[in-house]
C-alpha cells in the first residue's frame, strides 16, 4: 500500500495545540479484535477534570470542551471520542453552581453570553465527525445529563445516577434535555424525567432506552455485585407496574447502604466495555460511519437547532427571578437542604409578590424568615 508519509497537512484547529482549561485531552491506542493496541490508530479521551466539584463545568471548562471536541473531530488517525469525567463519583453535575450563584445570578446579559458557549459545547458534540461515547463513571445530572445525551452512545457503571435539575433548582432543562428526552424514550417517561427531577438509577435509564449498556462497579470481597440500592430483578406489584431499577426504600435501603459501604468501586469493567465498543467501531469504513452517525443524530440535532436560541434567551432572563433563587439556595444551603421554600414561594407569587433581593433572601433554606 502506497502512503505519502511526507504529506504536509493543513491545521484546521483553532487551538494551535495549547492545553484546554479543566479538560484532559488524551490519545489512547484503539484495541483490535485480538485485544492488542493497533499501531497508528487511536481513540480520543476528553475528560472533565474538576472532581472536587463533581466535574461541574466552569466557563473556562466549557470553552476548553468546545476546542477539544473540534480538535478530536479533526484527528485523522482516530476512530472514536470517549467523553468522561475524572474519578468515580461523577461524570458531570452540570454548570458550576458556585459560579452560577456568585457571578451569573442577577446578570442576565452575562448569562446569555455564557449560554452561547454552552450551546456551542452541545453543538460541538453533535457535530463531531467521530462517534462519541459517553463513559458514565458516576453521577450524570443537570447539564451533565444534557451533554451526556448529546453523545451517540452511553455506557455506565451501575452505581451511576441520572437526572434533570431544572424546576427543582430554578431553571428549565432546556439546554438539551427537553429536546433529547422525547427522542430517546416514550413521551410520558420523558415528561416524568424532565419535570419531577427525580434521580434515576443506571438500570432504570437503561430500561428506558437512554443508555447503551451498564456494567457492575461494586466489588465486595473480590466479587462483582450489581448496585444494591436498586431493584435489579423483575418485579410486579398487584397493579402490574414494572419496578426493575427503582430505588429501594425502608429496611431494604438501609441494608443496601451497609453492603455498599463494605465494598469498593472498580471501573475496570466500564473501561473494558467502552474499549469493546470502540473496537467494534474500528472495523467499519470511516466515511460511511461518519455519514451514518450524522443521519442518526438528526432527530436530536433538529430539535436542538430549532430551540437552542429561544432557550438561551429565556434562561438569561430567568437569572433575574427563579434561577437567581434556585442557584443561590443550592450554593448556600446545607448538604441535606439545597432547595427554596417552594410553598412560601408559590403563596407569595399568588398574592402578587414582586421579585426583589429581600424576597429572594427569604426563600433561602435554613432561614427562619418566611417569604411574604
């Protein structure tokens, strides 16, 4: 086979090779069907590297992710992109709530500019010329759920939890969730996930079609165990409802927590599953793969492009009212209480209360004051 080893390629990247703030960018050899590294071919691993804050993305990290995905898209010797987070606690919990509460809250013009960057990050995933695999190493909630759903595949360790933040924390999940959820699951399940903001297990999201696969991560005395916090057997109550993957409650939950504490988290099976998927992608025509991925992304991409600018404007204006209160409550609240007093909020608004600094202060958790 003839090659032009001295061919002088043009550089189509913006980054000129610099580091990406808060983002790890690595080229790792792709594995062949024999399990051995294939010479000269790679996968790109893009890692959100803010584990102390559950890999929540700061403004600088968003900019880094955009450039990283653009660079990964242009890597001529790479098969796939693996998008993940540092550690074993979280893939990503969304935007950095400290930055949101202390800088963006009350500054709609600034947040509108930030949301331009966020939109570009989601679009950079949806337009990547390589298949994108989300390696869900831990929690995937809020904006982390949205950038995860923008990926083409998701494989999760089964201790991971998934969910929207939205109406529980002063926002609407319109950074992708309201576009992607109806594409990925039934309408009512999408409604349940988007509105109630309940945390779902990896087993439940797998059952509902949001992710491609799950693998155990808990090891107790050297043995792999499924997530003990959830029901992992098919169960039907007298009314016939399906309970597989639901969170345990009561005494069963207490026992499960004890079992969980006795083990260790091991992500080696997750890495094997991700590598195995990338190996399958290796044995395809690259241009045919890119075109197939482009076409299969269209339902998500069309919904996203139709709504993202309206969403950006609404989210910016919301920073003067409910988002200002919600993000502050999450940032200033305690570990067990990070939500506003919803009853006081609804009563006050029903009586014509205007949004003000004093009103927002009165909604914060842990205060004796009541909104009036």
